């Protein structure tokens, strides 16, 4: 019984430790990648790019305000 408890404890520690290890890709946690908004990732690009989704907006711009110019 003590051996089984020790094995289960060791297994739990291994699982918890393994779940905290960082992945091998660069995370993109916010808009433009980081607090400096560098937009740079060290992850490698795929050989060929493929469109994954598109969005077509069917609403018209009904704004009554004019253009802003400086």
C-alpha cells in the first residue's frame, strides 16, 4: 500500500511538472505579440501559406460624422 501511494505521488509530481514546461513555439499573448508591440515571433514560418478563414461584411457604413483630417 505504501509503495502504491509513493508511485501515485511521484506520477502526480511528474504530470504537474510536465504541464508547466514551455512549448517549443513562441507564444503570441497579445496584439502585436508583446508589450512593445514588436509584431515579431521567433517561430519558423511554414513553407507555404494557406488561407484559413475569410470574413465578408454585409453592413453599410451609416456613420453621420465627417472624416477627420489634420
